[in-house]
């Protein structure tokens, strides 16, 4: 069973919005830190947003601050990324991830902190 499944990607015009969701299949994931990352063609995977296990702390890359929000519903075992004012440079494959080692803190900004990954969902922003 795939532990994380993303949905909600697609094609949108610049200035538009999309909401990504990630459903986790393991109940223990509700106690872990979660994050969203993205990877554009020819580029390394980069941090987008992270959220602590209780949802009280959130972290964002400078490039998305003020435009993206991250939230989680531990009862439903989901994490979401609301993306507003999208730009062509936001085009990438977006991945949700779970960290079994870090429930909060700046470690959630690091790719290496995560040990479970979804399969990714494509987001394309046209100019």
C-alpha cells in the first residue's frame, strides 16, 4: 500500500490557484511532521512548506511566503497545500512527505529529514 498519495495538481494560468492534498495510509503519520517539496525539470528537489505534528508551527520557502498555506487534518490523516497567485516559476512536480524523526522545527525544511514520500503531482502554471 502506497503510504502517501497526492492529488489536486493540474494546469492553471498565472495568478490562479490550486489546492493540493495528500492522504496518508498509516495512522502513525498523524504524529509526524509533514512537508511539501517540488522539483522542476533539471533542478534539485526543493522545500516548499512544512507543518508540525499538531499544526501549530508552519514553515515556508521565501519564494512562496504570502502565497501558499499549509494545513493538516490529523483526524483524516491528510495534509494540504493551498497555492494562490501562482507564477510560471511554480511549475514543478509537487511531493508530500512525512518525517518520522522530526515532529517540528527547522529540520522540516530539509529533504534529508523525510523518510516517506508520495509519488508526486504535476503543477503547471502558464503565463
